[in-house]
C-alpha cells in the first residue's frame, strides 16, 4: 500500500460520504436488511479502481463501519456484524485488482460485489437461517434472499462504472 497522500485521504472521505448519501436513495428495501440503491457501492468501487485494492479495502471498511453506525440493525450477532457490515463492504476494495481496462474495471466491480454477496450469504445462513421456510434449505434461502437485492444493485453499479470509466481514467492519479 502506497503512503496515503492528502489527496487520497480527502478522496476517500468524499467517496465514503457519497456512498453513504447514495445508500439513502432506495429503490427497493428488503424486509430483513439489504436494498437496491442509486449505486451506493460505486464510490467505493471507483476509489478502489483509482487507488488500488489495499486502499480500497480500508475505505470499504470505513464505509462498512459507517453503515453499521448509521443504518438499521437487524442483528447484533458477531457473524452479522462482521459479514453484513465490516467485511462485506471491505471486499468491494477488491475491484482495485482489475483497473487497467474498461473490461477489467467491470470484472473487478463484479468481483467485489460477488464477494459482498458471499459475505451476506454466510451471515444469512448463520444468523438468519431460522427464517427459512421449513421446506427450504437455509443456504438456498440466503442465496435467494441476498440475490434479490444484490443482483439489481450490481447491475446498477456495473452500468454506472461502465459509463464513468473513460472520464475517470483520464483523471486517474495512478496508472
């Protein structure tokens, strides 16, 4: 991880704030947590693409902490705290592993969102599996529940990242 410059820290703060604001613009909200927003993951993904995955992981962690502090809580179970907030938003930083091309940025964005999905599925199985109908396996219940909001959210995010890639590439502080 390169030394954090003032520019990088300021951009991280702006992106975290923008992500938080966008998280309040909800298109759909699931009953036990999770929502489709106006691209709330995009600022963290863009930061990761611009500054690399290690800095993205740290920025995602800060955003996850903010989501926990300011957002609704459906469980205080340690697995839920880690996998629904802190780890789930940190892994968006992995988008920064794929920052060389438009296709790479989309693959990286998809990968980061997929890792977030895995985190929520783990939490869903451990913490919320009891809500699964008797005829449904808790793993499938968690997959279906979390895919219900994260697939649309990923589609919105990929669309926005695809549109913003070219102008952001020109303004990127790193090559």
